[in-house]
C-alpha cells in the first residue's frame, strides 16, 4: 500500500528543514501552485461527484425550512450508547442535514499511514494537574475520513484538536500528524505543519480591518504565495463559498453564516489535506449551519480529511459519519457511521 504522505520540500528558503506533507486522499496536490491550477480543487470536487462551481448553488439560499426539534434529555448508560438507535436518528428523515447523510458514500479504507495518529496520549494542563484533559487516548484517522468528535462540555474535544495543530503539546504519548511526531517537533517546524492544516473555529477569527478578499488573501501571503496565484485563487474560492459578490465587504458587514463561509474559504484556499474544525456551526442557526456543512462535506468528498468537534446532535445523527465520543478525557466510543449518542445533562 502506497504511503499517503509525500516527502516534499516545503516552500521557503533553501536549506530549510523539510517536513513530510500530507496528501489529500482523492485529490492529490500539485507540487507547485500556479495560476493555471486554481481550478484543481474544484476539478477534484467535480470528479468526486460534487457540482462544479458554476453549478454550486448558494448553500445558504437553498437551505430548506428547519423543522422544530424538541429538546431531549438523554441519560448515559453503559450498555447502549453506541448501538441503540437514538431519538435523534429517528428524526433523520426530517432533518435539514439528511441530504448530507454519508450512507451512500463508499467507506474510506482505513489502511496505510493515518493522517492523524494518537498513541496513548495524555494531556495535563498545569492549572489542573490532577485532572487530565485527555487521558490515554489512542486513535487513528485516515486520509479522506470525516470524523465528528462529540462529548459534553469539558470532555476534551478542543484539547484533542489543539494537539493536532500543535497549539498544545501532549504531556505523554505520541501525536503523529503528517508522519511527524508532534511531541518531538521543534518549534521552527510548526509553521510548516500548519500550512497543511486548515482551521475553522466557532468565532470565525476574521481580521476585522481587512475585507473578505484580504482576509483570505492574507492566508496565502503568510506562506509566501506569489501575487499572481493569490489573485487567481482568492476569487475562485470565494465563488465556491458563494461570496464572490461580497469580496470587498468587511466582516462586520456580513452575517454570522457569511463570516463563517469566509473562514472556511480562508481555511481551504491553500487546499490543505487536513481540516480541523472546532464547533464551526456553534454560533449559527440550523439553516445556516446546513450551508457550512455542505461546504465541509464537499471539501471532504474532494479528498480532504475533516475532523470536527460539535455539540450538534441533529447534525451528527443525520450525517452518519464516523463519531469519536469523549467523556472526561477518555474515548468512550469510536463508531463508523455513528450517531451523537446518549448523553445526560451533566
Ligand atoms: N487552558 C486551560 N487550562 C486549564 N484547564 C483547561 C484549559 N483548557 C481546557 N481546560 C480543561 O480541560 C478540560 C477539557 O477542556 P476542552 O476545552 O478540551 O473541552 P471541550 O470538550 O472542548 O469543551 P466545550 O464543549 O465546552 O468546548 C476541561 O476540564 C477544561 O476545564
Ligand atoms: Mg471546546
């Protein structure tokens, strides 16, 4: 089985250290980005059965009406969380996310080199020395997978994601991303790792004094892309997320959903093979969340591995993706085509 990683010299001055680069599962990246290949991501999406940009409707505009979902309280039981059909699952046919159900998608082969590998990872914050945020976590995420990370507030979701981006360093164990053990990675290599990981956060993290265009362009400027590439790629990706008409607006002139689409555009403009999303729909209502999820689903179907923390039960139950559930820093469930599961209000 061929490795999913390429050993590629990263951009930068000669003599710089190299880092293995992640390669998307279905959409191998070009070594050198030129203005001509700005459509590569979109072409890959097309090959994967995703509409071409011209045919991509505004994901928000076409969101159907949102059905009322009654508040439910679930109780954790030791026996049934993984297999019992959740009440959320029973509502699949009514869910706005049903159209994104992955049931028909071919299973991603879990072979070869994982994109992300945790081996007995423990994370202890100095402020809480007796209560590990993550405790002996082991998991593998393979190229092309879409993985939901779920669990109560404080269960360790964000901590897990921040280990992948090396915002945090594990206290013990190994976190391996792009073939690199991040627990041993020297700080000067971190920027090269992060070029390969797009990030989307609940609070968008846009620069308020830059326009939509400038926010997205900035991500490319930071990694030294030539102006010609930026000029070609930024409008292309903004068209993909349905914001071509808003490029000259500032973030505070946009709705929350539009701002999040800018942040998705910024995360994917460099076509990273791995996208890490921490509650990207946490501040959005369900109809707007659907538009964001359509984008993330499309990006995933074009080959990008997506790891997403969420509290959105309806979304998880409807989309039938892999679900990793955390409780108090432990993985308590890892399920293919899973549901959100049974959690009480703790
Ligand atoms: N900077 C920090 N210093 C000390 N403890 C922290 C820090 N950040 C998180 N924690 C603790 O680590 C545990 C896991 O937190 P984390 O933010 O990963 O949870 P989460 O699952 O993302 O929660 P939420 O759903 O509320 O975002 C919690 O007990 C939290 O209090
Ligand atoms: Mg969190």
